[in-house]
C-alpha cells in the first residue's frame, strides 16, 4: 500500500493486442512447468516499463511526464519491436521474474528510457541502478521464494513442458514471438491487490511522426 497522498506510478509502453495475445498463449505453455510457484501477469496488463517512479505524489508524476512529453527522444513516430526469446531474472536457475525479451535495432526505445531516467533524476527520484533492458514481465515468483525459501529438487524425469521451469525457459530461449508496434508512452498508476497489480492509465504521449 502506498503512503497516504501518494500513488505508485511508472512510465511504460503498451503492447499491441495481438502481441499480448501471443504472450498470453506463451504463459499458458509455461504455467504447468512452474506449478504454483509463479504469479503470472494477465495479457491485458502486459507492458514494457521505461521508468518506475515508485511511491510518488500524483502532481510530481504528472510534472515528470509533461517533461518527458517535451523530450526530443520521443520524436520519430511509432516504434517496431521484435519480441524474441524468453528468460528469467536473475537467471533461469533462480527465476524471480519471468520475461520475454525485445529487440529494437534503431535504439529509439532505449533513448526514450534514457531521457526518462535523466528527467526522473532531475525531478528528485532515486537513481535507477539497473540499466534499461527491453523486456516484458510475464510472471513473478511468489512471496515464499522471494524470502529465500529453498527450492524443491528439479524433476528431471517429468515430460517436456510439465516439469522444470528452467528447462521450459531454455527450450524457448530463442523463440520468435513476432512484432509489436509501439505508438504511445503511458503514465500508469499501479494498485496492488492479492490477485496481482492493476494498472490505470493517467496520461498518454502519442509517438507522432
């Protein structure tokens, strides 16, 4: 729960509906291999985060987003993403976050993320220690694993697609997940709930040509 008078906010790019549908089908393939150890993201909530602001005053988040809208980094029209590969952070043997990776050869998306980082720091937000890596979160390990609970031994004898999550990820490490076109940057509010976070769009910046 956010402190009184604040919201949890972040800047992100939504994915196209067909891309979310493909990623939702991928989650259905991966879920049996994870048993009940992962809380999966619903397709309608999938996005690519550019800058997480954390708990912040709504007016501060709005000021940051207005500054981002004026950045030259957002010029140039929609961006084409190639979704390819599935992995886990920090790695597949210790899967805390399951992600689909994305490539964007022009570097424009990374440029927008860099502009967002610079503007966030100028506005007084803490430095983001991890560099930007284009990815879409598909699932997160449940609380017991984040607290360091010991993982059960791998079931190496289980049928393909139903036992070990690390193996399921390895089998899809180079999986081609198709394209998604990014046409806007969105300021989202995140509200945490037992069934997973819900996201509300607060403002939008169209990527016009």
